[in-house]
C-alpha cells in the first residue's frame, strides 16, 4: 500500500504540473489534486504501520519521534523550496515530487519492510458516507464567508454533513466489517489521544497557510523568505519531538501531552500578541515555543493511540488517527479561514471609514486579498489619495486579523482534555485485544 500510494501520488503530481492552459485548467488541477490526496491517504497510514511493526513497544516513542521529526522537517522545507521553485514556474512545485517518489520506491525495495496481511472485506458504504459527511460539513464552514451565516446553503450543507456523519457512526456500530472499528474508542486513552490530536490539527496544519499569508502580506516577505519564517517553527518542533518520544517510552504519554499542550497554548498566544509588531525579531522565540509545544504532543499522542491496538489492526488504527487528524485540520482551515477573512474585512472597513471612504472600497481590497491577488506592497503602487491610505494599512490590518486567528489556535481546549481525561501510565507490551493491553499502567 505504501508503494501504491507513492506511485499514485507521483503520477497525480505529474499531471497537476501538466495542467493545460484554457477552460479546463481548474477542473483538471482540482481533479488530480484529489487523486494526489488519495495517494497520500493510502501511503501515510501504511507507512506508520510499518514503523510500528518494526519496533517493540518500549522503543516506539523514540522511533515515531524520529518519523514525525523527519516528516515535520521536510514539511518545513517544502515552503522554502517551493518559494524558489515558483520563481521558475508554479508547475515545478508538483514536478519536484517525481524524484522524491523515485527515491522512496528505491528505499522501499532496498529496506524490504515486513509485509503482514490481514485480509478483510472493504466497507464501501461506510467509505461513501464518511466522505460525503466530512466533505459537506467542511464545505459549509469553508463557504460561510462567501455564502454568509444567514444563508440556507451554509446551514443546510453543515447540517447535512453532520447528519450523514451521525448515520455513519450508527451504521459502523452495526456492520460486521466496518470501515472504522469504533469500538476501539472504548479504550479511554485511545479516545483521549484522538481528541487531543483533533484539536492539535485544528492549529497545526492551517498554521502553514495563515503564517504564509502573514509573512508575505504583513511582513512583505517573498515566497522563499516565507519558507524561512516557517522553518523557525520547526526548529522547536523537531527538537521537542525527540523529548516527547523519550518521555513516552519512559513514563507514558500523559506528561508530554499535558506539558506540550500548555507550552503550545502559551506559545501561540504570545506569537499572536507579537504579530502587530511586524518584526520577526520580536516573534521568533514565541514561534519556537509554539513549535516545541506541538512537537511534544504530536508524536506521543499518535504513538500511544497506536500502542493500544493489536498488531493485526495497526493499518486500521493508523487510518483512524489519520482521519481524525485530517478532519481536524480541514475544519480548522475552514473555521479559522472564515475568521481571518471576516476580521480582515472588518479592519479594512474601519480604516476606510477613517479616510471617509465607503464600505465597498474596503470590501474590494479585502476580496482581492482573500483571493490571493493582492498584498501589502502591491496596492499603493497604483492607487492615490484615501484609497492608497487604506491599502497602505493592509499589513497592519491583516496582522490584527491574524492575531485573532492565532489566539484561536492556542491549544487551551486540548490542554484541558489532556489534563482531565488522559490516564497515567504506559502500554508495556503488545495488545492482544482491543482496549486490553497485557501489561499497562493505570487507566
């Protein structure tokens, strides 16, 4: 499945880079981005299962910490490399995946990882239900800034998505071979691990988008310089991931999760508070703190959740944790994106009112920014008078809106969940049945 996922991802990346110019460009690109995502979804849970199967329980914390540190580090390199690649052609950000995929296939063949099979029929109906439910719920939240909250389309889409997800849960609890074996959530630690991961991902993945917008629009940095801005975050993330893995192996996931959520909450809050200073020098230590907090949580929570299922269910369990993480990141991007657009529009309207301009002038600039066609330095060059004054204030107004988003990303809820719900102790040996470790700490 890892091999299949790599091939699907690479082929789809190639076709994304080959997007034709003309009326079919948008449909073409979206279609093969969907297929690219499917390849990643096939690949990542299987890769995690291989790592889990290769190490005994007592060593998995450190092994998975390395896995997530490498994945996180390369994630930070992506925007940096992409910044240089787009200066040549935007298509290169897809083509660069081809040599990476070739290297991956060579390493897979060379390493010969264990290839255990646990055949089970596929739950096509459950797959269709969860896909439709998650897609509709996220779509409604994502489009709320366009359709507005008083629109029947917004609420109808969200309610329909949640209703389908509720039906999916009911169906999965009854079917003999479910897509997601929800009974595993009866294990308290597994459930808390996934809840914390859900709230963590609301902040972690959307961070790349919001920090990139802030760096380019408010700080006036180029695409390549934006990559360096994000790299600061991963300096803290990669280091703390190793600490989190060692803590998990030594005493269990709870200390790393509780401390990590608290550190991340403080880091995101202070980072957000410093955004209006429009200076990296005033922010970098808070960025490192936020990264360290996330690094302390991500690997231990993931690894502990997977330690609590039997070996025969590693692939299935990684699929569950990955689904939870992706749904959290999708909801985070939708909700926080709506907040950013709304706050930025409100700030620009206030600035326009100070200059005696109508609300429509600020809305036009806000729309240009939200659609990616404007930045803090581009507008004033060809505008004059009060409109230019509004445009000149774009960096500060977006920084104010970003501050609200970063406050929302502070992981206070995840901290409370981990503090109150996460049991102490660790899984000592392989689990034989769902939720029943042969030797574990207190639950």
